[in-house]
């Protein structure tokens, strides 16, 4: 298995080699995120890799979203303590 993450390498989802706090932004691209952890309940407005428009998801605290996310928008995001898993 390749060490680099790509959406065509779904086995890469099962481990993260880097974590980063996410500050929601309508312009910042997150890069090759494997999943998002949401520590504080609310709405997360997220764009999945390969999609052209974001989806708003209501999540409880402590949610792991196994999404190949490319962006977490500030607009409409109320969830907190978001961590990107690379």
C-alpha cells in the first residue's frame, strides 16, 4: 500500500500520521485529510474531495467523520474543536 493518502487508497483511512486543529475558513483548503474529529456538538459545513458544493452535517460532540474532506467552511459551521486527521 502506498504511504501517501489519496481517495483511491481507502486503506489509508485507518490510521493518521498527523493531526491538526481546523479553523473553519471559506477559503482555506485542508489538503489530503483522511477524517475529521469534531469535539464540540453543532453543524459542520464540509466539502468532500471530489464534490463541488458543501454539505451541512449536524453532529454530536465526539464525532469521527470518515470523510475525505478538502474544506471546512466558516459559514454555517457551529461545531467546535475540529481536528483534521492526515
